[in-house]
C-alpha cells in the first residue's frame, strides 16, 4: 500500500509539472544591428510564457485575423471563419462572443468576413469587410450603430470599399484602411461624414513600368504604379497613426534600407499626424523597415525584404512591427533606433507559424498565430524591464537615473550601441561633453559626437582666442614667403644651363600650377622637370591620400581603419594614373602626338601637384570642424581635383602640340582606352586564374593517383 501511494504521488507531481503553464525557453535569438550592418546578439527582452488557443480560452477559434487589447487587459480577437469577435478577459478566458445583432431597421444581422477591430473607452469598432461597413458596439456587447460606405466624388469610379483595419482618435474620428483603396487612409466621422484621404503611400516605378506608362499614356496605369494600399493601422495616445504596407516593391524597399534612406517614400511603416504628414523620426542606423540583412538567393527559404503587416504601440514611446514572412517582431524607440528583434517560424512554444497581429498588454506582448488559431503571450524579462526603465528616465529627463539604467544594460549586453548613445546624450545634457564624445565614438554616432565636440571646441576657443588668430596669420605669412621664394628660385633656374637638381625640379611644379601654358612647354622643351621629379610628386600625392585615410577627423570619417583601406587608397590613386599614362601614350602615338612616354608621365605627375596642396591642409582642418562644416573640406578637395583636371588638360595639350579641339577628342579617347585596358586586364586575370586552377587540379589528381 505504501509503495502504491508513493507511485501515485510521483505521478500526480509529474502531471502537475507537465500541465502547469510555465515560461518556456526562447526558441529564437534576440538581436540588433550595428552601424555597419552586423548582427549583434543580445539578451532576450521577451520570452514566451504561454500559448492561448481555443481549448484554453474555452472558445471555438477559427481563422483569427486581428487582435487588440484594451486598457483593462481584455483581448478582442476577430474570427473570420465564425464571423464574430471573441472577447477574453485578462486571464484569457472567453467572456462573450459578438456574432449577431439587431440593426437600426430592427432586422437580425451579422458579420460577413470581418477583418479588424478597435476598442476605446466608448465603443468596440468592428470592420465588417464584405458587408462594406463599420459596426459599433458598447462594452456590454450591445449594438450601437453601423457606419456604411463613405459617399464622395473623391473615390475613383467603380471603387470598392472593403474596410480591414481602423483606429479612432480622441476626437472620435475614424481612420479606416480599405484593402482596395489606393488613395490613402479614409477619415470619417462616427455619423458617416467623409473628411477625406490622408497619407497616400507612394511606391517606386520600375524601368519597364515607366516605359509602358510613357507609351500607353494611360491614367489608370499611372494610378496603378504610383500608389499602393495600406494593410493595417494603429494609434498612440497622442493621436499619431502608425500605418503599414507590404505592397512596396521589395527590391526598392531593401535598397532604401541598405542605402540608409531616412525618407518615408519607401518605408513600409509610417507615423502620420492628423493631416497625413509622415512625422516618423528615423535616427537609427537603418530606417525602421524590419530585417536589414536579407537573402536574395533562390536557394534560400526566405528571401527579400520584410513583409510588414501590423504595428503596435508599447510603453515609453516604443513601438513594434511584425514581419509575416519571417514571423519576427522588430521593436524601436521614438527616435527610430532598433531596440531588439526576435522571433522565428516553427512549432516550438514561442515560434509562430504565420504571424498576423501584435498587441501589448501591460508588460506582456501578444502575437497572433493565424495558422494555429492561437496567440502566444510573451513575458518581458529583467533585461526588458531595465531597457524600458532607461527609456522612461530618458523621457522624464532624469539624466543620472538614465545613465544608471543604460549602464545596467551594458553590463548585460555590451554590444548595445543604443545604450552607449543613451549614456552619451545624458552626459551631454549634463554638460559632460568630453566623456559624451567617447561614448558617442564607441557607438559610431558621428552626429552626436559632432554636437558634443562643438561645445568642447567652443570652450577651447574661448580659452585660446588670442593665440588662434596669431597662428593663422603666421601660417599665411609662411605660405606667402614660400611662394615668393619659389618664384625667385624658378626665375633664377630659368637662366641656368645644364641638368637641374631634384629640388629645383620640384620647386618648378609651383610655377606650373599657376602658369600652365608656358609651364608645361618649358617642362618638356627646356627640361625643367624629369621622370624622377614626376615620380616624387606622384609619391607625395599617394602619401597625401594615405594621410587623408588615416588622419581625417572622426566626425568626417567614422569608418574603422583596416589594412584593406590602405591598399584601396594606393590602388585608387596609382591605378588610374598609370592607366591614363599608358592609354594616352598609346593613343597619341597613333595620332601624331609629340610627347613620348616619359613626357606623358612627367606632365601627368606635375598636373597632380594641387592635390597634396589641398588634401593635406583639408585633412588637418577636418580634425577641428564639426559635421555641419564638412562642406568646407569637401569644397577644398573639389577645388583641388578641378585644378588638377585643368592642369592635366593643358599639360596634354602642350606635351603633344594639339589644338584645343583635338585635345578634347584625344582625352575622350584616352578615357575609352582606360576602360578597354581594364577590361582586357580583368579578362586576362580571369583566364590566368582558370588556367592555374586547371593545372593545380591536374597536379592534385596525379598526386592522389600516386
């Protein structure tokens, strides 16, 4: 009897363990993205807590299409199969089902393919899609009224009204998304009055569509390719609307993400004000659009940009969007920074087969699974609590507490760039600009770094305001003295007979850049320069570009320096110069050019003289300029390239004895020749590589056989 009792007790304990809903381990990896697009893993902000299906809710769930949660934690589920709305309490148990009513005419009525629901303090609004209307109920489930199709000549002729989602602001205005309406979000009053359209979504036009539109001159074609419809909508406490669409061309959407396009034209989610203007802040590394790095391979299970189908507003200005292609959730702050992303397809607890809707319920997040007719409740973790607490302190401007919160985040996730930026901003607001600069730098936030540096520089200038003008004046005087010395030296050397020294040849470059016509003439005919001096000028140009790569101020070049950067710098200078020299010499040999290879080389190198003269001081000054002043460095560099281009043109003209027109034709031919040489070089390299692979394969096979 004792043994039997023990076995029974063990069985009861095991049964309790397996039947009690407990938090499951997350079957996914939570992550964010770095500024360079690398995936950075992070602790889970939400973990699956329980799955609620029809059996648990004591309801008959069919095809669930939408889900919202009211302020009391009640969950409203739109069931298209059963043509009803299930209302669950905060314990996820069914309290009522709204499926039939008696309409205004006193006739029994019901829903036909309902798709969306919205709840506020007054009413429950249901999108009765195939009946082309909105139906209102009070919170006791009693019918209030119906709002039919809006009447307006703004609707295209023959248009069909199919409401699939809606949101209602604090003034009672309804913002309705119709699946067949391309003009934007429909704005209506509860009395059925039509206020207009807002936020029409523009899409890209492919090359073929543009050609066809030009050929056909068809207004309907133009409408089809320039506008797309929204698929969902939600609203925050300040009456800002979050609208989503998955009708944008995927390639264009992904290109906008990788190009860090902060505009809203190709955004799958927008934040609209009451007038329909997109006011979303997109200050993150990448615009809020879901997945950043995606696969385009035909062998990949999931390809292309994210398909965004719903949005939900969370605590402290956070908001989330869902990607039904990957069953993932992407959560952002009010600045558009990605806080975390998680989720995956699958059958484990926490994975969603086909994600359809997202909603917040207090500290929990609810995700609707269309295929499994259920929703999963995700519990916010300690990491998520600290993250929200830090954002709360940020919003309340409690800077010391904000720093503490972000510091706690970094203890758990030192890859989280937003935490570094949060600490930096708090320090900056508190006046600690130097330390803020360091945190901005760690997070590769050059804009924030620039703002803090501006304050540091302001303090530094006020401290040394008497020394700075003196240094500038001394520098300008030394430059003028040097050019005066160079002028006298060149004048004296012009009377010198015989071989010129390297120093004299280098100093002559300062005469050439200001007097190109007689300068290049004397360079060739009077032997004022040589290949050796030309090579030294080319070397100085390469070194100046090296200095630009390693010495540019962080604000103007926040990219991490690698050995590849130096090799690329060398190739970007030496290769074009040598291609130009070879192509020009080959072409001018055929077209009666008077210059030989050494003449072309020397003239080309002397024409490069302005580049180090502007790049070196420009790079040095970049360490003292803010982001707003970057145009000064760009302008200086542009002047240097234009100056060098002008010298190269007149240098070739003087070297070969060409007329102005013939020189233009020759230069265009030289550019074509450079392209041809590169093509042949790539072709030869590819052929050589294949030959090497073939020979290596034969040798390897022989060794294997032996």
